[in-house]
C-alpha cells in the first residue's frame, strides 16, 4: 500500500477472515510498559532565547532555547516540534493498538485487524523462526524465470504486492479530465532514491553509492546468496539502477507537470519498449486504450536495458527489490541491515526506532483508516473541527481579498483565479466515509503475508477505480498523520487530525498563536493551488493554462526572486539548497504567512488584543509560526534533504519568510540593514 500512497502524494480478493478468538501464548505481543504520551506545547516561552534580538536572528530568538535543551534522540535523524507531535500521535496510537492486540475476543472487525496486525509485528521471535519461508513463493517465482516474457509476468505479480521494480504503473486522475480515473506509466525501479543520488559526482555522493552497493550485497547474503556471488550481483544491480537513473528526470524537472503530460495510445506506449511483454504485464489490470506516460524517454531506454541485461541479473535485481521493500516483515537481521544504510548512512540515526514504533507505523500504513477511527475518538474532539473550519474560511476570504488587490495579475485572469479559489474543497480531520477493509485478510502470526495482502488489497482497491469517476472525498493521508496537503487534480486542501494538535493547533490558546501556526499552514496549502506547479491546474483540476502571457511573466519574475533567495541558504558546509526544487514550498510558506496575517486582522474585528506573556498579538503570531519549525538536524539528514526534499529546513522556512515580511518587521521594530530585513524582498501573494 505504501507505494500507492507515495505516488498519490507526489503528484502525492479473498473473503473476510473471522477473528481468532483465542490467540496462543507465543502469539501474544511482547511489549514494554506503555509510557504516557507527552504532548508538545503551544507558544513555549522556554523554547526562546531572549539573549538573541529578533531582528538579528528570529529563528534563534524563537527556538534557541528549544535547540539547546532538545538533543536529537539516537533513533532519530531530525528532532523538532513537528517530530515531537508525530511521536505523541504514535504513542496515542500505541495505546489503542496494544489494547486491541491484548483482546481475546473481538466484536469489531477493524479492531481485530489492527490488533492482529500489530501483535504479529511485535512478535519478532515468531518472524525470526520462520526465516524466509513466507517469501519462498516469490523467490521461487523469480528464480524460475525463463525469458523476458516471464520478467513481465513476475514483475506484474510483484507490483500487485506493492513491490517496486523497473518502472511504476498506477491509477491517477486524467490530466485533462480530472473527473475520470486513468492510469500512468512512469519512471521507477531505483531503490537508492531519485536521479541525483545516482549521478552526482562529488566525493560524498560517490561514497554513498559505494556504501549502497555494499548494503545490497549484505541483504543478498542474508537471503542466502554466497558472499562472492552476492558481491558480484550487488554491483550488477547497481549497474541496472544506474541505467534507469540515467534515463530518469530529476525532481526539479518533475515539478513542471507539463513535462509529464504525454497522453498516449496503449499501442504506441508498448512500442516504446517492445522487448517487454506488455500483454502479459497488463493481463491482471483493467484494460485501457490510452494512458499517460510521465517520461517517454525512460521507457525507450528501458527497452535497450532489457535487451542488454542477462536474465540472471534481472533475477538478482527483482530479488533485491523484494527483500528491500519487505525488510521490516522479514527476520530482524533484514530490518537491521536496512537501517544500517537508510537510517545511518542517509539519515545519521544512531539506532533503530523501538519495535512498537515501527509496528505502529506499519499498521498505520496498511490499516490507516481502521486505526484512524479509534485515533480521532481520543485525540480530536470538542469543537476543534468547527474552529478549524472558521480559520479556513477566514484565510480563504483573505486570499480572495489578496487576489483582488494584486497589481501584477491582469483583470482578465483574476476572475479565473477567484473561480478556482471558490471551488476549493476543505477536508478537516478525517474522512466522512471510512474505508471498508472487509476484503483484507489479516492473520495473527503471518507478518509478511499481512503486509503483502494489505498491498494487494490496496492495489485492487485503487485499480478498481480505473475508467471510473474520481472520488474526491477520499484521503491520501491517515488521520494520525502530522502533515497536510493540497491535491491539484482534485483542487482540495486536506488537514488530518494528526496535525490539528499543539503546537500547530490548540483550542485553548489565543487566535494570534493559532493563526501563526496552523493558520500559516492553511494559507500554505491554499497557496499551493496557485504556485509554480498548482497554478497549471484549473478549478476543476484539469491541467490547463489559465494565465495570460503577461501574468505568466510577472509570476515567474516573482517566483524567480524566491528561488534565488533560498538557493543562497546552506544547511551544511558545501551544500546549498536547490531554490528551484524547493520553490513551491517556499512560495507557499511566504504566501501562507501573508494570508494568515490578513485573516488574523479579520478575526480581531478591529480590536487590539491585550499583550500576553509580554508580547503583542502580532508578536505572538510570529513566535507561534516559528516555533512549529524548531528543530535540530543531523548533517547526514541535512545533506539528503538538500538533494531530495522540496521543503527547506526549519530555520530557513522561518528566516526566509520573516525577512520578506513587512508585517513581521513592523511587529518587532526591525530596520533596514537588520539581518531579518531583506533589501530586495520577494513577494508573490
């Protein structure tokens, strides 16, 4: 299932089994006493460093105390307010799951599923005792391949189980008819990450690739491949992935959806890579006459790769992707080795997350809306949803006022922008209709089987939508998730209950703090509908240019200012941010802050709130904004993020915004020449 959720966010069977009423003793989860969740604070005075002047370094002023007293835990690669809330939500979910796992009889099918799934994940002794036996079916299928027709058949089977390889194929709203679900074929098959990880030639990148090859070899050895053979196969796998990477587009290139717009007849697509048996591959999916091909050049290159690589090397490649994708459902040595590379080398973490934490995440990934029903009952009550809707309404009103007042948008374009804004759908907290998991069979004691069946369930669920209408009520994130998103093809903004907690949202604090924290996030997500990527879609979610040439030129001039600004920021020595990769998020941060300040004025209704804790309402707004991004980050994680993350690090999200904001500078009395005042500030919205 994780594969389909990732695809959704980037742009992002069998009959029901009855619950086991009497789990045997060795199936009981092994747990440590559950600690009481520690909830983060909103507007934390202790987080501040009053020795720093806000106009000199506002991030240190708002977060310096927090940074000094919150070292990164050994099992984390980054530790911040965001992460603290995430861990709080996981601890709340842990209590739910341990209660469900301890039950001997179930009256609710969803409770049985999350309880048995979590209990099985926690019982690592049982998983270790089974070894690779649960994976034998797939390993034998790979080893039994005779030719490239078998390659297509086996790859299709693996893709149905949520296991990656070679390319990606998934359902998605059609780019020019967003009400209809079509399919996409796109680049994929690179377990190291995006193209830049394979092609950059600096010494650190070269070293990481060497460590990656060593990691592949270690995983193959754990799967029973002799050491010398594993070493050879690891390099061969890397050679395949390098060929795929060389044909792939960079993350920055992929920000421009028009470069991914290639509506193609199925026969023409199949002709791009005739060496692959597409009839065999598509046999188990709904028939389509046309599809979108995200990167046609990738499939042309794939054809020559298939012809040039011997079958035995493809077997090793598919075996690697199988054990890589399911490392946490295999004996513990696989998960440990997976962490040694992805956690330590790429992230800098010193130790793995506790088992309960990993099992909670797996349960959330595969049964997120079953778990989510219980989560919202304990974590999202009162009038929180109503207050959030009022916040959203006020910020949408502010955006309408802002669009009307823009001096760079032409009179012909403004009505189109307003029409898109008025068409935005708001989804708050959790789905109106919960997902039906009745066709998903969860068996206590079958860790790998549970994971693969969950993946297959999700594959069947989403592919059943192909050629049918898009359901805009569905969510791409689970309720406990600490995040939010704007979905361009659906033109909606989504705020899971998980982020509607302190320090982002607190029903007990004043409006100024909430507008500075969650209010900026709301404005951020709304602005995504009008950033360099979202603005390519109209109010119905169709990829369509609704800008005049004059609007486009003025818009690009302003966004180029932001791209140049953030490209000057360096999270670690020798590495600068990619201002083009992070452009959408940075523009949304700046726009969101501006809209939230406007909306706060509406909420205040002309009244100046009294000072609180020694700060005016305007100052509390900006401190509330900054403190959601307090964090410490390991150098390894900083480097990885700079290469692949479209978001800037917390300190630059704060400094970049406030240095452009006249509202901030007025609130703290900053003057020209102060570090938090840019001489040539950047503004889009």
